[in-house]
C-alpha cells in the first residue's frame, strides 16, 4: 500500500513509535526512525527501517536530520511526530524547568518535525501528518496539568494545519490513546509508587482502571489506526482527534 512513500517517525525506537514504524514498513514504506539514543534505534533498524539520531528539542538537529533523511530517501510523505514525555506533577510542585522540558518535547518538537517535513511533503501530490497525542489531549488528566496542556496544544496545532491545507492533498490528524503498554507506563508505575506509597500492583491497577475496557492498549492497536489514516479512503478524515481509549467518552 505504501511502496514508494517515505515516512518519518520521531521517537521511533521503542513503544508506539516503533509499532507505527514497523506497520508502515510492512506496507512498503521506507521509514526513518529518530530518537536521542542510538542503541534502540540501531536495534530497530533493518530492511525498510533506517535509524537517525535526532533530538526534537534541538531546532538545528531537526532541520539537519530531516534534510539528511530527505536527501537519502526522498520527500517525507508520512510524518509521525511521536516523540514525547509523559510525567505527572501537581501544579504547585511544577517549576519552569519541568514545564519547559515538557513543552519543548511534546509541543515544540512536534512543531519542528512537522514544519521541516512539510517542506518536502508539499512538493508532492499526497501527504499525511499523524501526531501522537494522548487521551490527555481531549480531557483533563488528573495529576498531570503540564502534560495535559502540552497535548491539548498539539491538537490545536493539528486542527489549525488541517484548516490551512483543507483544499490540498494532505491531511493532519492526531491519535489520542489512553494508557498503552509501553515503557512509559512502567516509569509511571514507579512514579506513582514513590508519590503515593502504593505497591506495584496497585499502581498498575490505577492506570489500567483509567481505560474503560479494563486493560492496557497495545502499541499495535495504535499503529493500526495510523495505517488507516494512510489508506486509500482516508482523505476526508482531517483535523480529527482519534481516541484509542477503550470506550473513553
């Protein structure tokens, strides 16, 4: 389905990003995966998947990295700004360093990735931008005001771009999963245990309980939604926040 297309997935070495990269590659796309750590990228690379060390918080690195990827594999027609951090902290315990780090990764990083990818995408006759937001992009996540703000802002960016390019052959959508079975969940379990004194099982149950269907979502479920947005009948799906949240309403 995607033979001849070049996809860029930030945070593509693990978790949701890797699942999306594998799904796109299985459909024939050449996929550039990026991240700050070389080891997981190299472990994931092979076949149609190509590793690129790139920190989305560094504008110069994003500009240079995406230019290199474009030179090597052609215009980016599928852009997946997935790199992000998820951490809860009460607002009265939130300092500017924490706020800026969250925004620099979840919002600034997505903005830079999309901006640089559009430079080549808009020279082609088809393109998809699929941002990985969160259920926190469409509702307030208790105990995580900074994270929630960053994901709401990402949705605003996507919706504005969908409006800007509505008559063009490019779509802009966001995936909004609830708790997914990734390393981020593991780190959040540790954080909850430290903050509340819960044991590991109770901390995990706290997150699983947020998902109405009573289980963690798999990365592959999120990847399948991304594939749909790249499919042949997806052109009228634009500016949407697609919830993959087990019935969250």
